[in-house]
C-alpha cells in the first residue's frame, strides 16, 4: 500500500507538470463551454429533447475529457516511461506492474473527474445548466466510461513501439472520435452515411450513456452502451496485462 501511495503521488506531480495533459483535461473544456454558451443562445432545441444546447453540451464535453485522458494522457505517459527507461529502473524495485497501472489509473481518473466537476460547476454558475438525472447514476456512468477508455490507452501504450508512434495513433483515433461521436454536436445533424460510421466509434456510447443519464433516463434505456463499454473495459484489462512491457 505504501508503494502504491508513493507511486500515485509521483504520478500526480508528473501529470500537473505536463502542460498539455493538464490543459486539455482541466482548461480547454472550460474555455469551450464558456465560448459555446456565449454563442449558442438559451432557447430550447428539439434536437436535444427540448433542452438548451448548453444544457446538452455538458455530457459531450465530459466525453471529450474522457477521450483525451484515455487516448493521450494514459498512452503518452506509459510510452514515455518505457522509452526513457523509467519502467526499467522501476523493475529493479519491489514495484509490480499492477502498482504502476493502478497508480496511473488513480491519477488520471482523479484529474478527469476534476475536469468534469469544473465543467459542471462553471455551467451551473455561469449558464444555469439544468441537470435532470441522478448524481450517483451519472458518476457510475462516468466511472465506467473513463475506465473503458483508460483500457484503450494502456493497449496503445503496450503495443506501440515508440512514443512517437503512440502519439500518432492516438491522434488518428482522437479526432474522428470527437467529430463523429456526438461529443461536439448531435449525431443526427451528420449525413446518414456518417451516422452509420458513428456506431463503430467507442466514444459514441460514452456520449449516449452520459447524455441519457444527464437527462434522467434509466440505465435500462442504455443497455447497449453499457454492454459495449463494459466489453471494452474487459478487453482493456486482459490485453493490457498481456502487453505490459518494462522496456
């Protein structure tokens, strides 16, 4: 336990010293929300079930935070540790691979949750966004979504040979997910052919789940979303354990 606490503290300090990770997790979503809220207006829209556009944007921006944390922060951190020999040096200590992975998950999950909290707080204070769901249900959906994408990040970190290749693959996956999943605007606004593509994008299921829970829909309405994300989490755990490399 002491080793895990030390590792977690070290990971937290390194995360905060990495400007890109901290910016896109904590700052950029807030900037986007404030700008988007200023230009979107306060009128209810039929595309979002009678909600204002700003109300419906919170789940999508939360999904963006999760995606960036999973595909970029987790992937780049573990790949960098391996390439710079940090993991190799840790191998000479009593630290196990599980401790390294758990510490990384704790830190990134905490920062992702903080990003969501700041987003919701700003939305409520500045734009009086409406939350019609159950807070515990939303947090459970957030946890499932986050852990699923962390699993994807660990898979990339374990299979990509270098930091550069991990970064390239992460970016190639990141932008199509953000644009085609409904994170920035509802999928119904996309062409029919593109809407079919969105069904194969993991982030779509995060947006659907968080958006539904935000509006107060029951979990039973999102069994497909939960099943896909739980499957991703399981695959991430299994593959990460098999592909973890110290060097």
